[in-house]
C-alpha cells in the first residue's frame, strides 16, 4: 500500500533541501523526518538524497521520483489546506442559554480558531444528546446534565457555573413568607424531571423533609409565562432570567437556603469526526 505521508515528507525535503526547515514545515522532529526518508528509500529500494555541505540534494533516482509525484502531492496538500480553512463547527445550544454567554463563547472560539465557522442549532436537551450521538452536531453548550441520560462516549468540558434558586413575580404574596416553614401546601414549578435543576430541587426537599411541597414539572417557557400571569413559585436557573430580575419583573425568594451551584460547559462526542473538537473548547476555558 502506498504511504502518501512518506511522499509528502519526501517532497518537502526535496523542496527545502534542508532537514531543519523541512521538520519545521512538517511540524515533526528532524530525526523523524530522516527516519521517514529512510523508510521510503527502503520501500523503493533506491537512494533518494545525497547529503552535501550545501544540504540535501536529490539523486538521479530521487529527481525521477520527484517529477512523478510532485503534482499529485501538491494537489493533496491543497485539499488538506482547503479543508483546514473551511472547518464548520455545528454547535448545539440549549434553548434557554443566555445569549450574551454563548455569543461570548463563540467569539472566543473564532478568535482562537481563525479557520472555523460556527453553525448554531437550538433544541431541548433530549434532542441534543441524540444529535450528538448521531454526530449531527459537534458539540452542545448546556448546564451539566445527569449522566444517566447520555452514553459513555459523550464527554463534558466545564466552562463555568450557574445557580439554581427559588423565584416569584415581583408582586407575589410569597415574598413575605417562608414556604418551607409553613404548613400550607405549596406547589413549586421546575424544569422537566430529566434535568439537573429538577433533581436538585428533589434533593433539597428530601434532605429538609419538606412534606408540604409539591413539585410540578414544566418547560422553561411555560414556567416563565405562568410566573408573569399567576402567583407561583419557580425553582429555576438564575442566569436564565437575568433580564427579568434586572428589570424588576421577577424576584428571588429568600428562604435561607443557599443557591445550588451547577456547572455549565460543552458536551462532545469522543468519536466525533471533527477530531480537534476537544481542543477547540479547551482554548476558551
């Protein structure tokens, strides 16, 4: 079988006539370049270069081989360079992820990887993990999710932290109460039960033995709509509602419980066809 990499190394050495410059261009060590040249000579059973005080000079056999392969190797190198210049990163983003956050992350990706274009795909968590498995997306920006909802091939890179807490609308009657110390039955809305946020709430209520609390699971958009039109309590991620908090539409409910800190970051498929997807996001940590 023809080893195209050997011919690429051979051509670069022939063009540069210098092992040091060739190793710099190829980004491999000089001894490795020499070894590859010897391997090609052994395979072809001819001598390709003479070492002289002026550098590496092609032998007559070497010149003949060079003339036969140079155009083909150039064509292959052009294909490789074009692919490097036009890499597309298909990035899934959780539907509730703050715009400012993911725009900053994308800006850093482009700053550190000038040859990458980013395509954005928005969808709920369940859909995103399925798309990651099938390599329809290369990465997924999300809160850290329970490990039992994705396969072992899906890996996580931490980029930062969010905070889960209790919230109500600005005119809520619950602002003057501590619902955890009250005997009154109360319903708390939170995200669907596959989410980390929902499981965090379950753990809080279980550890505190709060039996007067009922959990109701819903989508984020449904919860926000209900908070605006009804007096309900929600346990959701603070960073997702930053605009509503800053404008005074929603308020944090002080219950004497610390916010639950949860990581957010990038999920990627370790079998992904875009082999450097991990290094892309390591550069924005």
